C-alpha cells in the first residue's frame, strides 16, 4: 500500500491509497514588475545569515542531523528562523583514509541479496567526492519522491530562500483584484507567524482590505481573481486518473488553502481537495470581506477571472513563510502538491511560464548549469508521482552532496531532510535491531510508489566522516522488505553498530 502526506496547520498526517502508482509519502509576477512574487534570482549564491555560517569550515558541518530541530519543524511548522537549516555544529575532521572495506562488503551483500525487486546504489565521500560504493548507479531509475530532491535543489538555486510569496488585493476604482502570488499554504483564519502552513491567513487579508477601504467610506465593490501567475494545464496528463481521484494530487493553482486541501471546521485542513482551489480562496475572501465590512457599509461581489490592471493600487497583502521554510515542509512531509507549486514558482522566478513545461525546463537547465549529471534524466512531473520519471543514483547523489557541502547557499535545504527514526517520513523507519544504529544520525528523502522504494540522503560515521548515499529499488513486490533493506544499508554506511 502506498501512502502520501496531507499537510495540516500543525501536525501533518498520512493518507493511504492502493491506487496504482500512488506516491510518496514516504512517496515571478503577472508579467513585469514584482507584484505577488517572491524575489527573483538567476541561480545566484544566496547570502545566508552569518550565524548560519559560523563554524562551518569542515565538510559536513552543515550536515549533522538535528532530530530536535527537524521535529520542531514538523510539529510546529516553526517560522522563527529566517532560513531553516541543519544547525551548524562542530564536526570532527577525520584524519587519514577511511577503511571502507567492511562497508563495501556489507553493501554488496545487501544489494546482491535483495530478491523482491532490484536495487541500485551509490555512496560517495562528501568531502572528496570519491566513490565508496557503486552498483548500477548510472542506470536511469524510477525515483518516486526522491525526485523532490531535484525540485528542492532547483527552487533554492532559483529563488532567494529568504524571500516570501505575497498574496494581495489591488484596486482600480471600484474593481478589486485578488492577485495570486504563489502561496498555496494559506490558512482561513488570521495569519500565524509561528507557522509555515497558515503563516498567511485569509481573514487577516480580509481585515486589512476592509481597514483600507474604510478610508474611502461606504461602497460596493467587485472582487476579481488574477491567477495568471501559472499557465497551462492544472493537471499533469502523466498522472493516473486513479491517483487524482485518490487525492494524491489535483489541479495545481497559484493560490490555495492548506496545500490544495479544502478547509475543515475550526480553521484546519480537511481531507478533501477542491475542484477549483483558486476559486475557493476567491469565494472565501468575498465572504470574509462582506462579514467584516458590513458595519462600515462595505460590500463586495464576486467578479470573474481577470488579470489586474496595470497601475492598480495596492490595498492589502499577506506574506507566506520563507521559501526555504515552505521547501523544508514540502520535503519533510513529501507534499506532492507543494512540490508542484514550488516548481512552477521556480519557473516564474527563472523567467519562464509557470507551467508544467516551464517547470521541467527550469529543473533541467538548473542542473545542467551547475554541472549536475542529467544522463538518463526524464522529467514527467515535479513531485515524483509519475512512474515515467527517470533519474540515476549519480544525479541524486550529486544534488545531495551540493546541499551537504553548502554549495551556492544550498545548506538551507538540509532542514527538509527527515531524520532517521526522528522526523517526517522517516519517523517510524529504522525500527529494526540492525537499522536502529542509524537513528538520529542518517537523514534522507524517502520515495514510495507501489513498486518503488527509494532513499537518498547523507549520514556521518563515528569518526565524523560524512557520506552521501542514494539507494533505489524498482519492480518491488514486498515494499516492507525493500524499506528494511534500504534502512539496513543506511545503517551500514553510518557504521555505528
């Protein structure tokens, strides 16, 4: 049985499905100008706060797993730090060459002895890039949600991790327009600056709109919706209709509540996806403005979908959690819809259409520009749900190594990798006696389709040496056995038994 996560304002929960290919849960602006968009970039090296840099002189200093930090991110969706990152702590600098013979022998046995599918793998030294173990690492594989590593990498190379998505209301006479700026983690209530989901709240936007309109006196307005940030099909044709019906994905929009889940009573995410996520927010804002503005003689009616006029004046806005915080949430919870949204936002920031094809091109071009191998790469979707995706262990390992080594400011991505036995989609993993030695030390991105189990991440051994690993199983007939095999391999690499 495959599973996927459903984001909620505080503690995301898992959703299960038996649909074929169901994944993973383990699985700029309207044109010119900057309205409604996060700050744009062109694969810049973003400058992170100095406190995050201190002490990170040795490879792996960014990379020591921090169970407490990751658990706080998951449970509280905390937004107190400007950029989520694995906390910089002192790292031992190993002296002399590593003795990897025992590791290689054990990994060869695990890969060769895996009989409920086929396994490929790659282990490299994070500092030197030297290959420690490889088996089929150049073979294109179905990655499941390990593909999210490429989306995460692209996003943080393209968009400033500290920037935020802006949702705003603008006015041209008596016509108001809700401009969708790429935030799909809106909450229905007041903005909650301590949260990632619901950091920007619709009721706060409505109240700020009413407060501004009051300055003009009583009046009747029309509220249009500008969702032009994204273009093209909202549903990827590569997605199995059964997976759409099972609610692993739905129509991608540039504005939505709770990562494309309809609100439930009490201001939280429900368990149903809306047919029109952007329209749902539009309708809710009309209702909220009418409720809050009634005593002041302010009323609005819902208009249509229309791009905001040039020269429209700002009325009110709310801003999301940082891009890095949204990315970390996406990775911790393996959120399919958030991955698709953030990929399109990256495309917009790169000057491309906010479409399926724009997102695909942005990922490909970003990897190529950075010298990441794209041999055998096939990009079908951006979340890993499509079984048509293909990627090699080599590509995944190179992306992860860049994050671990803090290249281009990518250390911000490390907070998104779940900790073995401690957070996110690895919370209940590494539970066997052999695997348990990696708990709290290994971090990795999981991937699950009905016949795919994958795990890519990094770990540190007892000497402080950091290793990058990428392990993929395809044609799996026993998912539980495949997970155990990958967890055991990560424990072998960790070498703390």
